[in-house]
């Protein structure tokens, strides 16, 4: 799935310090990647705003209630990964945009590695951009 300019305007990047890290053991990457969410309630496209091997924060066109099991197809720059998850939170922000928090369930070592590599790449890019701006 290709992310284009209109997609980025609809789902702006969250502030880099909005979630500096996972409170547990999985550092979160602030990102913007496309995903497909499948559940018993159907399929929908989504934008992942935060991603770690433990979970993800997504912008979605409609909310799914906590407890719903989902399958995520995540389009990382180095390829698509698939992982199961459970919706843990659902919210509508001040701008009326809907989001869900998904806990990833037993991601494979390959999925964990792909997510970690993506997070490291995002951190390098942010660091380079900060140095260039300063």
C-alpha cells in the first residue's frame, strides 16, 4: 500500500515527544505507515501513528470496541508484515478523528525484527533532521 501526500495530510504525524517510549520493554516509534485491519466486524484501512513490538496506535475510519481481535497487515518500508492483536482502547480526539490502541499478540521473531528495524530507522531520520535544522 502506497502512502501519498493526501494520506499524510489526513493523518498528520503526531508530535515526536507525544509517546517517548513504551512504559514496558518495547520502545515506540512515531511513524506514519499504512495498515489493513481485519476483524469479525470487517476490514478497513488505517494509519499507524505509533508502533512497537508490543502494540500500535492507529487512526481508523470507525472505532472497534476494546476486546475485539484483529489481524494487522502493516506496510513497512522494507515489506509487509502480518500480526494478530487485540483492541485495548478506542477514542475520538479533539479533532473528531478516531483511533484505537492495539496490543500485538505473540509477534513472530521476524515481525519483531522488522518493527525494531523500522523504529531504529525512524529514530535515525528524526535525529538527522534535528541536526540539520539546528
